[in-house]
C-alpha cells in the first residue's frame, strides 16, 4: 500500500481488508487442523517516514515491519527496540523521519528457517546470505538473530510423510500425506 496521500483513511480500509482475509485463512487452517503447521509472515518491503508529506501521507523510508501468525508462534510480543529519540537529532533518524531499523528482516527469517528444519549454519547462510551482516547485539542497540525458540513454542514444525506423484504430461503434482 503506497499511501503517499490520505494515509490514515486508506490504512483503515486496508487493515480491515487484511484482517478479514487473514481471519478467513486462520479459520480454514484451524478447520483443517493445520494451523500449528503453518507460519504466516506479513511484511512491508519498505517503511514509511514518520513525518507526513504535504498530501497527508508519508514517503518511502528504510526498514520495514512484519508480523507473524501461526498456531506455533509465540504471540502477543513485540520484538525489536523502539528508538529512544525520534527527533531529527536522534541517532537512528536518517532525516525527514526515516528511522534506521533495529531488527533486520534476517533476524525474523533466521527463526522461521530453523523452525522449518534448516538447522545447519551453512544452510542458513544459503537461505539468508546477509544474516551474518544483519545481526546486532545488546551493546549496539540492534537485535541479534532470533533462533527457533525465540519466536516459536516448539522446536520445529510437525513433519509430514508425503508421497508426491508427478504427472509429467500435465506438469502437475498431487500430495498425499500423513502427519507424524
């Protein structure tokens, strides 16, 4: 949603649409007894300035925000660090209300990858080639990489025994599975 104008009005509409869509998806996943097997990550590819523009909207900034939903997600928590000072003099303010993020995309996805079964450091580096550059520490104010235990209730998702039949002529696949 690229709301350079009328951000408050437009966000109300979009958040309602998103809430309805996610609500329907979660209801269906629960009905199929799959909610604990699924993690949904909703992310913005960029952030917005915290200062408005002349059209009552906001402009592109650096960073983003994400939220996760799933039966195995440790919910009800906010991760990252809100800046102590968002004024133009603040250490994380890059100008015009563009705030340097303290929690990288890689911090979140590191945990998701581990929960999905990627547990070797070399494999995580392939999935997230910038993860070594993205991790901070408590001392510098930036978030360290999250592990699977940080964001999830269980160590990993339930594995499925899946037989896959591929029909080469139709280039389609069907999955038949049983949970372990």
